[in-house]
């Protein structure tokens, strides 16, 4: 799919999502879930519980911020991976703080 096709498809899908179309959300989810999960596990270096929290928090953030996604600036996949990168940093920072706080 060339860039123009992607933009058109993602503009229509975004409009459907914002109108409350659950099927459009499912299409986004299905198209990106496996890659997002793999990315989270890779970035969390095998810390499975944290990686799963990253995936969940990423989707919750995407739902809240769907209006911010702009297909003209990049693909949905890139956008959600950007969210995931931020969530990974937050989760790992929090895990480190918990470890430091629990040290004797």
C-alpha cells in the first residue's frame, strides 16, 4: 500500500473510530496487536508482567487520545509504537523506583 492509500484508509478508519465504530477499533487492534506485544516484550527484556502492562496501558492511552492521531503525520502503527515507547519508560522507571524503595 502506498502512502496515499494508507493515509486515506487511516483517515476513514479514524473518523469511524471517533464516531464510535467498534469494528474500526477492532481493525486497528487486530492489525497492530501482535507487533505491539512483541515490541513491548523486547523493550522490557523479558519482564513479562511489565510488558503486558505496557500493552494494556498503551491501548488505554490510544483510546483516550484517538483524536490526536493524525494519519498525515505517520501511520497508526508508528503512532501507537510511540505511545508504547513512552509507556515502557514510565513502567520501567516505576519498577526501578519500587526496587530502590524496597532495598534495605
